[in-house]
C-alpha cells in the first residue's frame, strides 16, 4: 500500500492529523511525493515529515516531478533529510522526472545517504537528466562509503554516455561493490565503446550480476561482438537476466556464436529478452541450434517479441529444441513476428510439445488459416479431453 501527496496538498489543518495516522500505520510501505513545491517551504510539511520518521513500515520513498526551477528540488531533499537519516527501514529511493542536473542535487543526496547507519537496497533515478558528470559524483560517493552502496541501481532514460559507462565500469570493478542489478535502458548516448567497458567489468567480477538491462539503446552496431569477447573465458559470469530489447543489429554468424556462448553455461539463464532486434528465422535457427548439444543450458525465458521471424516451412530448429527432454525453456514469447506457420511446421512444433514437460507458456499470434485438424491437435495438447485429471494435473502448457 502507498500514500501519495500531490499538488494541491491537503488543507493545512489536516496535516497534523494525517501525520499521526501515517505514523501509526503499519500498512503503508510506499510514500510518493509528487508535483508540489508548496511542501518544501511550509512548516506544516516539516511536522508531517517528523511524524513520518516515526513510521518504520515505509520502505520506499518516491519523488516525482518536483519543481524544475533552480533550488526547489534541493530544498525538497533538504526537508526530507530527517526522514532519510532516521528511517533505517527505508530500502528503496526512487526519483522520477526530476532535474538532477541542478547544482548540488546529487552531492546533497549522497551526503545525506552517507550519514545513514544502514544502506538502501535500491536506487532508481529514472528520466532525471543525469549525465556523465552526475554519474561520477554519485558512484564516487558510493565507492568512498561502501556501506551506502545499493544492490540495485536503475538509471533508465537519462543522458549517460561512454564516459559515464567508463565510470560505471570502474565502480563495478571495485571488489567491495555488491551490486546485483544494473539498468541503463534508454540512454541513447551510449555507443558500443561504452557497452564494451561495462561488459569487461562484469566479466571480471567475483560474482555474476543478477540482471543487466541495456534495452532501447541505439548502440549503432553489433552488440553481440563485444559481449562474446568479454565473456568468452567464463560464460557463467553473464548476468542471470539479460535484456537486449531493441539494442543490436547482428548477422547470422554472430547469433550462432552468441548461442554457443550461452550453451556453455553450467546453469541456464533465468531470462534473455531479444525483442525488436530484426531477428530472422535464419538467425533464430542459428541461435537455438547451439543448445541442441546442451539443452539444459537453454534460458528459462526466451523473449523474441516483434522480430522478423518466419517459421513457414522452417520450424525444425525450434521444434527439435523443444523436443529435447532436458530443455530448460519455460516461457517462449514469439508474438508480433512476421511469420505464418504452415501445416507441417505447426504439427512439428505441436509434436515436440507433446514430449516437453518444461514449457509452461508459448505465446503465438493467431493463425486462422490453419486447418481444423491442427487446432484439434493443439486442443488435445493443452486440454487432454480423456480425463479432467489429465488436464488439471498433467498438462503444463498454456
């Protein structure tokens, strides 16, 4: 449950009552302060925040679209300083659509965090106009005070470039840093050079990242090449979840090499998202064929949303992989592609699913042109009409 205070704020005479209610409320876990410069200047808000400091159940604080003019955001954070310092249960700080290029905003935030006795677990600064200079200030403070470094850092939709990526890579190389999640989605100033810095840093860490998101970045080339180069010596250092949505243009050979790299892992990845990368059915065949010798290494979730895949007459590679008894694939997403399954390809895939006991979800677009016989086979697969028990307890397909 969350409470949200926006502009206009509640009547001043109600602040004391609202504060007391929240101070005693153990259900509210997220507090959102949004679009209202009035709360940074008035003593009523200070009393409200004093009550908030007594609430040990608030674990997430979000600042959203707070005054873009010079000084308002600084004063807002200053007023929140007691809340930051006293609430040792605060685990997540979110900034959304803030102007953090204002003077001293980042410096003030990290100064306050450094005074906390306990670190926050997650920091999200999304669409906050953060560039390379702000990244340098933020991560330098985390390195200087390792105890305040979060395990999850989200910097989506900012202005980070290659120099910022170099700073991030130096931070990742610090052995004291225990980061699990890094998200740099939609930072269009990052090129392949910047990604190469980060990939090399991740490959040299003692423990693999749990999730890396570099989706929606216009890298302007083949992202798979620096990725393979960085992790070729130890594929197990590849992040467990990898989001490359709308981020690379690669040839068939690159997809084949990339698939072979992932197949060398001792344990399957939890998820890999490859949507909107113009992947053809030839590229897909080269990628999935690499797992035929080691189906246990197949990612549990494979997202191929909105590519150029056409399985008409060429569904053998995917069907062969799904038919492997040890295939780890649990969710396969192939909607919004350019293909139409023909009768033979559809029947081969259905036949492979009959022998598959791992796949739980298979997302495909509607294929109204297929015959009634194909749909009958599909219904028999998903809903075993021989008995209710077989359908409920033995069919894992949806």
